[in-house]
C-alpha cells in the first residue's frame, strides 16, 4: 500500500481550539477533553494538537519536532541539522504508554538557532532559512519528518484517537495560552504519523476539516515558490498558502481570507466602490489560491488564532467567547465541554474570518 | 487535354417521387452541381462539382435530396489510400501545391477523448449550479506584480492590464476577407452580448465594427495588413500572430478574388491583389526581436492593453512559451494542429504541428517548473469542440479557450472544407454578395450567443459535479482528470493519472 504523500487521501475530521486573549495558560488536557465528545468524528487513524507559549524557557529558539523511522534517518538528519544550526538542546519527546497507540516512531525534539555564518552566507532571512531546511529534510531525507518548526510552540500528533494521542504525549504537563486540536477520519490510510494533523511550518499550524476540490490547482501554484507538498493533504497546502501570502507577500490574515475564501462576485458587487476594487484585485491577482470545496480551518500563529470556513460554509464550525477566552470547534458540544455555561455560541458565515489576538503583545 | 482522372467524391441522390422540380437546389448551389433540363423536365446533377456542403439537402422543401460518399471506389489498398491517389492525379494535372481548408481531418489521436473528468462522491459534496453561485469569470493577464500599499498601509488595487471574460472562452482569429462581413458582425455582436472577445484576425478592422472595440482583439500578423494607430487603439487587446495551428511555419494567402473593395480598405491593400503574409515576421527573427515588437505595441498604446502572442503548437513549444513569457507578453495563445483555416497547403495542415492537449500540458508544466506561470495567461485553441474540451483544457492548465470552428458551425458551416474556393454556400467563407447575404447576422449572432451560453451552463454543471464553484479552482487542477487507454509517456506529458489510479 502506498504511504501518505505517495497517494492523496481524503478525510473528514473534528477540529477545536481555545485561546486566551489575556495570555492565561491552560494545560493541554483542556483541549484533549473537548475532543473526547467529538469522538465519532474521528476513526482512530489520526489525532493531534498544537500548543502556543509552551516553551517559554527556549522561546528564542526554533523547536523542531521530528519523527524518525529508524536510527540511520536520525543520524542523517542530525548531521544535516548540525551543518545548518546551532543545536542548543535535544531530547526525546516524553511520552507515556497508551495501548491503542502503536507503531511508534522515534520522536525527537531539537531547540535550535540558525548558524550565524551559514545564515549570513545564504542571504536569506532567518525564517526562510529555517523553512528551507525543514522542506529539504522532509523532501529528501528518507524516514525523517519534521512536523513542527516554530518558536515557543509545538505540534504533537500520532495515529490514534485524539484523546489517546493527548495522553500519549503527556499534554497535561504542557501549559500554553493557545491550543488547537484535530481528530481525523481518513477514508483510507496506511497509518503514517506524519499524515496526522496539525500541519505546521514555522509558527503557523493548521487544523482542517474538509476535502478541498481546488487541491491540485492550489498545489501546483504554490509549488512554484519553493514549497513541496510531500503529504498531498489539504492541510499542508493551506499552510503553505498562508505562509506564502503572509510571510512572503506581506498580507494580513484578513486579506488572506479574502483570497482563499474570496467572496462571490455577486457579493462583491454589493460592496462599496473601494471594497469592490480591493476584492476584485485579490481575485484577479491570486486566482490560483482560491480554495473551493468544504473546509473549516483553525490557524494557530504566534500570539493569535484564526478560524475560517469555506465560502459556501460546507462544513460545520461554531465559535464562542467568554471572559476573554475564545473557543472554536466543529460542534457545539466540544465548546460546552470546555465552558459548560457559555451562552453566546454562534456560527460565522462562510468566508468570514474570525481572528483573535493577545491583548498584550509581550507574551 | 488529357482525361480528368479525378472522379466524383459524392453521389447526389434525388428521389424522383419527391422532387417537384422547384429548382431551389439549382439556385442555392454556387458550385453549379444542379441544373434543370427543360426538354426532359428533369433535374440533373454534375456530382464532380459537389463538395457535400449539405446546402441543397437542407433547403430542399420536399426532402428529395441526399448526398452520399460515392460508392464508386478504386481497388482498396491500405498503403495507397484512395485519397492519396486522387491527390497525385490532381497534382499531375495542375503541377501545384495541394490546398485544403479547416482543420486536419486525419485519424490522429484526440487526447481530449481519452481524458475523463472527476466528480464528488461522499467525502465532499457536489454543488448544484441551479441553487448555488457558480462562477466562470476569468481575468487574463500578468499576475506577478508586487503588492503596493499607501503610506497608511492600504493596498493599492492596481494590476497590469487584464482582459475580463464572463466565461473562459473567446472567438478565435478569423479575418474579414477569409470570412464575410456578416460572419464578422455576428461574432462581434455575440462577443459584446456574452461579455467575451472576438478576434479580427490579420485582415484589419472594418470601420463599422469599431463600435465593438471593448470586445475586440486586434491582430498584428506578418503581413501587417490593416495595422494603424486607430486600429491598435480600437482593440481591448493586441495579438501578435506568430503562427497558426493549421499551418505552422508558413504565412497566409488570401486570393485576390476575395479582396473586394471593403476588404481592400480594411486591409489597406489594392482591390483584387493577393494578400500574402510572409512566413515569418520580417522584424522578428528571434526571441529578442519579439520582445521589441511587444514593447513597441505597448508603447503605441500606452501600456493600457494586454499583448497576446499567438503561436502554433510545435515540437519545442514549452521552450518557446517560456521565451514568450519572458518577452513581456501578457498572454500566450497556443493553437493546436487541428486548428482550422480558410486555406492551407494540405501537406502542412495534415503533417505539421502537435496536438494542443500535449502542447498545453507541457507548456503549463514548464512555466510552473520555471516559476513563471503567473507571468502570463494561457489561451488554447485548435480544436476545442465542446464544453467538455474546455473543462479538460482548463484542468490541464489553460486560463481560457479560443473557439473558431465551433463558432462557424453555429453560423451554419457544414465543414465541407472548401473555404479556399471562395464559394461558401453558407455565406461564411466568401465575399460573393449573392452568397454572403445568406448569413443573417441577426440570426447568426443569436446562435453564437446560444452556443456559448449552453457551453457555459455545461461547464458549470461539470464544475459543480467536481465540487468546484469557481473556474479559478479548476485551472491546472489535473487531479480532476484521468486518462483512459493512454501509455505511460502520454500520461507523464499530460501530467495526469490513469483511470483507476
């Protein structure tokens, strides 16, 4: 059977997120618990989480989480990392034994800083330097897969139900101001850990529910700019699109939403003249980055979170806010699990981005 | 005079029980096939003159007529096909180059027919175009300009010049001269009503049609016929014609008999003289020269109009397209080897060039590999026969399609492939006033609008089936295609998987 990345696997899913605008910390089990009530939206073939603010001790360093199939892949990858970065700390990521989590790969974590001279020689900015190294490892080192590469954030994912994955990675021992979660329902899978979500590049992590019909149009366009879609998943291509538009083209997340979930022409025609010109500009300039088909996504990033539905709202997604804490999930029950007495749960319109940020930027 | 070895291709079958000798067939046939014998009170036919245009059959009020392929056959020979033998007889007779018209009719692979389209089942929903918005609007032009902002951070929504189309189709270049005034009027009015564009071809622009300028692409070809400042300014876009799918590598020849006074004025050449376009542009012997012409035209029109470079699909098309994408052109139009023509040497039409499907796939892949796909839009033609071909072309990577033969069919063309004679019984490929008046532009334009509207509906249905609600998301979306009965190499070039994979 072909591995994920050699074949495209559609999947349905459950997603959830929690975000404290005040920068208050939650332990990971809050979001793990929320996923338990959406158990039936996954089928045990993938679950994962992303936490932000979890590595305050190393917040100036890039935290690389890596899966290895074998020790030779680890050796090769570490040799490459050594040549590109200063490795400040490395360790196995702590896990606990969970019966349902099987075929566990080697799971390592590296806190790194780009090698000064190499970075200067490369004439790249720091993030581009790191992103290229990650893409290089994932597309060329057989058996090595970097699944998290941001600062002061981390992705934890595996093949299994999300609640089991959360216990496996001891998420109750991490504290962060922002968490996203994903439970996966792939239609078929060889069960590769890298194929689980969230998908992340640098600080951006994406959890996604849906099967986008624009996939190959998006993939073939974004690959022009140095990205390699090694997993063939929607989430991967969405992450790259966001990274490209925000980091390389300097657009805001609101502007990105107007591109990937662009309003219909009939909606645009009703806008004010200035808005109409702007929306027309986006659709005219970035036609290949329009995403069609069902999706609900939660994008985690440094100091913020964005929730977005496709423009027809073909996937369920609800949001709520209470006491400066923002909640989002595929189903209301997951929000009620996190905040039982919440009363203002609502459903954003298709294509309407909901963006929340920390009130104080020092976090 | 020796014996004429060229025997009739067709039999004219007339049912005497039905024929009322009204002589409509006689009046309608510009080739003089039908005649009436007063003494015998009989309709006669000279089959040798028949081109099987179906005009008499269509207009016979009692349905007394049928045209069949002649049952008289030479002795069968798989190597020496009868068509080859006939051509040898013709050439032995005339000593000339064989002439043909319309697209290559030979039995060569049609890749569109070996590609199948996807649809949504279970894992994502199909979308019903009757109930949900389904968008087919397309912008053609450069998309690679930097994003600019005002000092307070607002985006300045300015782009390079773009062509806006309500649907991903345009009428391809057909010159006034090769086709009639009424045919041009039909195309121009249909383009205006549909929100798309038609193309003047290399014959200049009749003064009556300047009012359709917002829906007009003006062509600049190697003969530079009819090119002047007002002409360039009249177009919504300017197309430099480097080549044509039906006759790559050679120029054009409009016989003097078609250069009537109006045609001569539009082309700016004397009445009755042959209009011969050279094979190359004599100011373009390489890619750097093309760049100069692109920018000359942009200078002349103040950088307000996109410039299209049209080339025939030839073996090295991917590298050629890459060169064009770097030449400053906004749009590349590629014409496949099945593209039509009003006249071309038969050997060229039937043996030169490559299928548009393969050319398109390799150009799109190459431009992406080089990271310059967004520097240009790609328009393909030659030949796009149905809305399914349009959908497949866009999924392979085209931004829009050029439609010409299908448009002529809508106007009544029956593909008899005799345009070069100038005696088109349907009033399309002729300048004979007795014939041109047979095409009523009020009806013709309506039929073109109907055809494109119908195709656009079908495109929406196919998109909706795939769960795609905007044409942008179909462009280059090759996962939506599968091949059937194609070999590994063909699949590799097309960049698609085989059905079942």
